[in-house]
């Protein structure tokens, strides 16, 4: 199994409950397809560099997990209409200590 990061970019007009459903859906998907969810980061509502489908801002949800090809195929198939972009990156070693987009309170 390999380490992966999956970043989801969701529409800016989604309610908080819908964001929680997305987070729960992908967490369950990873855990139920021979994967192991390591960490979930909510980066919040951020400005986009360029417009995507008429949106200037979007919610970012970042998953760090360990998985196989089966896990990746299921994630690619299950992208729904509230997600405007997604990116999956493979790593040899996964950094779970740093959160680069964590907002200071």
C-alpha cells in the first residue's frame, strides 16, 4: 500500500451540513475499500487563483490516507456534483505533523 493525499475543492455555496456529508462520504469510502484514513484537514473557504465554473471561492477538504489501486479507483468514480476539482498525489513518506493552511486563532 502507498500513501496518498486527496484534496477536494467543493462549491462555495454549500451549507455546513453538506460539507460534513462529503467529508464523511470520502472517509467511509477510503476505510471501506482496503484503505486507512490517517488525517482529515479542513482548510475552509479560500479564494481561487482563477474562476472555476463561475466560482471565485471554494471549500477545501484534504485527506491523508494509505491505500491501494482499488481505493483510488473508487475515489475517482465517486466524485459528485458538489466537487468542482480534486487532486490525488502519491507520496513515499506522508507528513502528518504540519498543516499548511491551518488558520491561526
